[in-house]
């Protein structure tokens, strides 16, 4: 039995499944990672700052124009691309498996666009829209219009600085998303699939380790080895969209 057949058989037998997705999945749609944004050289901005500092909560407060310079690049890239076959394969898997959840680090909204049910989607780093005013809280959903205008975008109600509901560097994770994740973790998962992430955060590593320790099946889909690779049952090497399509074809019988 090949590795992909082994993974397909394990997923077929599983009821509760968690799919964890990172930048590698959306990279197949042509999206840049933080370090692939325009104007960067080895992760340093034109202003000589690490991108983690430019895209941070303190920078948004201190110099919103600078922070928005790079937020806008991310926003335009997300609006200029579409979900790929990998996102669609995950949404299809969720249709096959009503207890399949998605935990994503991505802020592009592509899982929603591809058809993943919102009630089984945990966007742990938030999303790019709707923008909201940091002063009065008013929402402004037309992201494309704001990205075509002056930076930073301003609230039409009070003139305050708008921001997206994303988790910037040095900010806390959204409480509701964390609560949802750990509520599902307490129920346990039969299988966990890590897709396109280097798994550098505890809340990404923990579901894999917990499931493995409880006797569940764990798999990593990534073109390169990561810190998770030695601890999962199977590492499937390749581009996320290609591996996910192949996996789905074995599960669906197409």
C-alpha cells in the first residue's frame, strides 16, 4: 500500500478529522507569504525594519501608514487570487465527513470561498475583512475600495483609522477561535492532517501531538520537512493542491 493509499484509508475510517492549513496551501494560489511581499529583502522592509515589526499591533498604533503599506499589499494579493483545488478538496472532504474541522492560519478567506462550512472553520489569525474603526467600531466591508484609496484607510463615521480583524504580530489570538479549538480538542480527533505549515506555533503542534498520543492518525502534507515530520505517521511530500486532489480521489473513488 502506498503512503497516499494508507492516508486515504485512515481518513476514510475516521469520523472526527482536523485539517490544519498554513501559508503553503494559499501559496498554490499565488499568494506571497509575509516574507514574499513586495519591497522586502530577506524579510526586511524598504524602511529597514523586520516585516514582523512593520506588521505588528504596536506599529499600527504608532505609524498606521507604514503598517498599512504592507497590510494593503497582502490585501491586494488576496483579492487578486482565488481558492485553489486544495481548498476545494478540503471543502469536499468536509461534505463527506460532517465532523471534519478546518483550523487555518491563513487570513485570505479562501476556505469560506471554496465552500468550507463556517461553523466548522477556525480562522485562528482572523481574516482581512470587514474593516472596522479602531475609534468607534463602525464596520466598513468594502475592502477593495479602501485598498484603492489613500493609506491608512479612514472611517467615514468618525475619521478614525480602520483595521482588518486579523491578528498582527505582538497581538493576542482571538478568544472565540481559541475556545472553539480547545473545545473540539477536548472531544478528540481520529485523524489530523497538517497542510502547508511549518508548525511553529504551539496551537498548531498540540493537536497533532495530542491525537498521536491518543492513538489517532496524523499526516503532514508539505514539500519540505518540518519539526512535525518526525512525529507524524506519514509525511506526504509535494504541493498541497496536488496531494490533496490525489488524496480526495482515493477517498471518493473518482
